[in-house]
């Protein structure tokens, strides 16, 4: 589970969630028409879905133009953990802090662990519903994440309160760019990396 830090100690208001859904540029890699429809029904207005070919997806729509990446655990017959890891390491796009939700089709611990270890911000077990999507997006909007940066891992800190000494020094605060955008602010990701 994530260590949540309240966004300036303000509770999430429904208008923030609604605004985020309307302005968040979302790309879904994998997924089917029902996944796309669920995100649209949840209130997302800017959704692009790619069912195959990661290279086409990344070339057609630069990953840096998106505010949220949603991936199936398998995309184009390949696991998506390397895609997440590539984003976190700066090999795919410029925003190593891009919010990533990994969708897994069962309670398969191996798939869940792979998404977490690659640096996904959230792992959601399917089947999806509008309420689950809105709950997870609300969670992403509320938290100000801390990231761990080590040679082996770049991604959300899962248990930052357990880190002491040198391990504590490897934590960095990451701005909540989705929350900022939903409030009409702009975070320049290039300044963050």
C-alpha cells in the first residue's frame, strides 16, 4: 500500500475530481473497448487507446503529452513492466514521475508484483467499474508521492516511514501534476527531472 501525504492537508473535493477527469490527457495501452468505455463513463474526456504496437503508440502520441498512463499487464503479447521501468529510468519520455496505473486481469501475485517493482503508481485488479476508476484517480489526486531513487529502482516509495539514515536520503518529493493541472496550475516536468 502507498504512504499517502495529504495535498496541503486539503480533502479532495468533487469538483477537483471532475476537473481532473475533464483535463487529464490519458493514454491506455492494451485495453479493449470496454476499458475505454469505462474510462469515458467515469468522466474522462481526453482518452486515447492503443490496442497493439508500443512503438506506434509512443511515436503517434508522445508519452510526454499525457498526464496519466494506464496499461494492461500484457500489451502486444509482451509484459508491460519494462515499459513502466523505461519511463521511470527516463528511457521512454521525459517525465519519470508520470502517474501509471497497471491493470491486471486476476489476483496473480506475480503480475501485481511485477507492476509494483517496475514503479507503477497503482495496480488495479480487473474487473473495473466506474467507482473503482474514480476511487483510484481520487487516490492519485489526494496524495503527494515520495519517490525512491536507487540504482535498482525508481518509483513510488511504498513504505517511506520505514526508511532511516541513508535510505531516507534516497526519497524525493514528487509534485502531484494531475492535481495541479486540475486546479488550473501547470507543473513543468522538465524542471523536475
